[in-house]
């Protein structure tokens, strides 16, 4: 039976919430193998003037634990 682990991270972007998600997953995948899913827990943004200026997403990343992996 495979075990999975959850990692909670926050992604940021000056472009959009989608870009914040994509960048956060890309960055996490550099050091975490076997990512299997992502769940958006919360979205928020800062406002500058009358426009959204920075986008934040809280994510739940799920990855499979490889018990046979050799370092």
C-alpha cells in the first residue's frame, strides 16, 4: 500500500492566481519527487490603488512516499 504525504505551501505571483499555482508547483517539484495532486485551499490578493497587485494561493500538495528509494 502506498503512503502519501501532504505539504502545505503558499505561492505568490504578480500576474494571477493561476500563475501563482503554476510557479509554486514548479518550484516544489524541483525538490519533491512523485507529486500526485494539488488542492487550492485559499486565494487572496493585495490591492494597490484600484487594482489587484499581488496574488497568493495556499496549496495542499500531495506526493507519494517511495519507501524503496535509495539516496
